[in-house]
């Protein structure tokens, strides 16, 4: 790298993550970590497992009542999560 091509450390790391195709996976992990703050503590307690695979958010729930509530709110949850992330990380939600 030449002297005239200085780059901040943050930008260098972002470029590296894009080249290695890791940035999408990190965004998915960050989105999963946002779950409780996005949906609330009470509903998060009824969640047993949550993960994202290929843009689909899979949520395993302990309560059928909570599942029905979340089913009605699917589109709003997708929109809020993507808005918080600043990019389209979640395309669909599967409730189990």
C-alpha cells in the first residue's frame, strides 16, 4: 500500500470482511442479538432458540399464544429488525 492510499482501520476491516464474505454472517449474528431489545423481555423469555439461515429468521417458542402474537406481527418484526440493522438481513420469519 502506498503512502497516498492510507485507509482507516475500520474501513480496512470492513473491506476484508467483504472480501472474505464474512460480513453477512456477522450481520445475522448481530440481528439475533437484537431480538430481546426489539421484541421485549417477556416475549424473549418464551423464545427457546433463535437463529438466521439464508435470510430466514427461525424462532422456536415455548408458548403457542406467543407464537400466534408473533405470527400476526411478522412483517412489522422484519421491517423493524432490518431498519435497526441498516440493511436487509431478514427476509422471512418461521415460527415453530
